């Protein structure tokens, strides 16, 4: 079946609806709403002069609806011999009620429940922003069989299946184009703003939108391993992972909570021993317990880091965990691989050199070589043909074509025998690969080919230099001459070539043994040991080996080096927001505690100040979901 004879185009697929968690879909939000409504009813009856039993029932409902879950979690933690700050809030609310401050205790429960609901909503919306990519993948695909075609669920596709993708349809699986020409809108996966031309041999991604042409695609990955599925899995993994700062805070939290309980008993017992009224002493102690609890401190870390992960994911950078996001911002040295990282790993013709007595100019020599190479599938042959097509040179048919591995190709072009093969090492300079062209046994010129440098390589290395204050180190297993060419083009001065995998690891560890923190960026199997040894590792995703992708802390799906300094900047911004949040939380706690100890802090004001600081640090962390956070200027401080 030829895709050029595909059935009539179907209307373009509608954009996938954005997955967005509804507020009341969260149990925390539903319980908080019940608590709030019951509190408002009780408050209205209380202020309206109703009897105690009338407004007491709504208040009890407010206590129960807003407090049962944190109380249960607190008791479970207590059974594990840990003290949860949620339990402190419940004890403080019940203590307020025990001395007749039922309204104040209910207000504390409502604000506490509302704060928990906002935290749950923020976490859900953060995951929504990346997990929504799953909606882009179609649920069915058209699979070609020997008898024609059939519609099957995308989950049932297997590697090697051939799909027919009609105009306007979304591509059902990651794979390779076998036949047809079209454009694919893959901005959601790779971040490219314009549709990308797709021809036979090009890679396509599940969930991207096909343009006006029909394509026949061979499935290259199991649907569970598609780029979209990896994004979802990585975000879920990140949500379950605690950053080092968070783990430190949780360790401190246990001791701090015990200290708060001890201090609360002292705040209650000491004034009481000196003759203060029981109700006043208990009210001051309950207020102290509330304002001293470290809820805002505990919430200071994860929202900025998870928001940064979601933002990076939207731009094609998959950071595997909050730990990885935090570590990216700590690096002070960058080490870069060459082939497949600074370069694209594909050769291109950089010089055409006809011999003076050949009677050929550059175009004629290139056309002659490309005509002979056209039937070949060798990467160098494809590069020669691509260079001729880029100049719109006409190619003559090649007859009697033959290829000898390691020697080149021979064909009859225009009645003359043309051979294109590698030249001797003496003719190669500056990391070039040189091929010699002969006609009827007489040399007529040479072509120089080099690994194509990524367009953004120089800008990315300059940005990394500005971020860390040190130019990146080039670590490559390629020859010194090839490494020198790339280093000159990108402004790098520290170049180490001819390295085996263990040599790259040694270079990384040498820097880290001196107190540095290295970010290694690579793509190949030989880079995996260095990715594992470095403080942080980033893999180039499109051409990266499975081992490198598994080992790295982050993966750049769209293969743009500019994303490396961008994600480092984002990590440093997240770290700064964590520090800001800790300062905000610490300031609120200090001011409110001193106010309660030195003066007289009303319980409702203490509740509002404590819960307000918790909400404030949560919202501050969510700032990193904005588009401007990705495109912000360089962050110099680590």
C-alpha cells in the first residue's frame, strides 16, 4: 500500500483538552469546604444570639470536618514515635475550645484545612501542567497489515508495526517514517515553534500532529516507553522524591516539634506558677503552640522545586527528581562531551577542493561525487548528496555501482568511471574527514567533511561560562585535531581528547576531589560512567543511548544545548526561592512568638499570621510555573 494513495484527508484533530484538576475533585478541598460552611453557619448563629446548642453543633462539624484527617495522620505518626506539626494544630484548637474559645479554635481548624487544600491543589496543578501531555496521545491508530488496514488501540501497538498516519491525525507512537512527506507540529514534545519537515528516515513522536501529507511510520518504541510516557513517569517520580533540603528540614522538624511542646508547657506552667489566671495562661500557651509550629518551614522546599520540574518539562527538559533539580543549581564546573553533544553526530561537507588541472570547479566536482555516491547508504555518502542538493546541483544516473567497505564507492557517471574513497591521513587537517574523487583513475579533487556543530553550541558554552564563572571543559574520545576544531568554534580552552570512558570519569572526579561540583553533559554509552560520577548529569535525549538516558539526572528531549544553561538557571532560581521561603517562614514565626511572649497576641491574629505565612510560601514557590521563569536572565549566585 502506498501512502500517496491514502484515503481522503480527515478534518484536523482538535487540540487536546488541557487536563486540569478540579478543586472539588480533591478530598482535602471537599472537607475544607464543609468545615468552612459549618463555621460560617455557626458564626452567624453565634453573633445572632442563638443558644449555645444551636451554634455549637455547626462548630463541632467544622472541627470534625477540617480536623479529622490531620488528627489521624498525627496519631499515626505519634505511634511511630514521631511528632507531626499537624497534631500540634489540632491540640491547639482543642485547647482553645476547652477554655471557652470555641470560635477561635474553629477558625484555626478552618484556616488550617483551607491551607492544606490549597497545598494539595497546588501540587495537583503542578503535575497537571506536565501530565496533561498524556492527553495528546491518540487512543487508537491505523495499523497496516497484509490484508489492508485496521484500527487498533495504541496500547496494543508493538515495535515493528507499520502505521498509516493521515493528514490532520496525531501520530500514535514514536517511530521512523518509512514513506511519505509531511510536516509535524511537535512543539509539545520538542519545543520547536514551527512544524518540522518529515521525510523517510526521520523520527516522529507519539502525540505530535501530522500536517497535510500522509505518512507510513514504523513503530520504534513500545507505547509505554514513548517520550510522552517518559515525561509522565519522570514527573510522578519527582513528586515522590524529597530534595536534600526537604529531608534536612524533616529531621529538624521532629526535634523542633518536641521543642515546641516543651516550650508550650513552660509558657503555660511558669506564668501559672506565678499566679496568672488559668484561662489566660492556657490561651497564651495555645497561641504560642500555633505560631511556633513550623508548617511554613516544612512547605518552603517542595513547591519551588516541583514547579521548576514542571516548567522544565514543558520546555523539553525532563528532570528526574527534586533531588536532581536541586543539584543542578549547585554546580560550579561544566564538562561537555563532543560528538552528539556539542556536535550533531552527523557529517557535513565543509570544503570542496578541485585540483587545478582537473578542469572542474567546486560545483562540478561536488556534483560528480554526489552522482557516484547517490546509491550508497553510508553516512559520508548521504552528507555528500545532501551538500549537492543544498546547492541545487543536477545529479547524473550512476551505473555499475559498487561499494567496498573501508575503501569507498565506484560507479560509471556520464560514461566515465568515478571513484570516491577516503584519502590518506596526511590529507586531513583540523579534524576533517577527507575523501578523494578520481575520474578514470586520475584524481580530480577532494571533499572535506566534519561533524556538524550544533547551531547553539557557542552560545550555550558562553552562557554556561557566565553562570559558573568558569569555561566548560571538553572531554572527548575523538582525536585531538577534531576536538581542537570544536573547541575553537565554541571558545573552549580546556580540551582533553582521546579519552576512554574511565579517563572521563577520572577527569570529573579530579575536579570534585578538589571541592568542585561538576555538571557533565553527554549522550553515548561511553558517557554513562561520567554521567554517574558527576555531581549532576544531563543527557542529550534524541540521539542518546538508553544507558546514558537512564544514568543522567535530566534528559534534553529536543536536543538543544541552550536548554542546559536554561535549566541550570531555573534550578538556581528555585534554590533562591527556597531560601526566600525559609526567611519568610522564620520571620513570621519569630515575630509572632515574641509578640505572644512579650505582649498579648490575640489567638485569631496568631492563627491568621501562621496560616497566612504557610499559604504565602506555597504561592511563592508556584511562581516558577510561569513562562518568564524559564526565560529569565543569568543567575550568577549558586
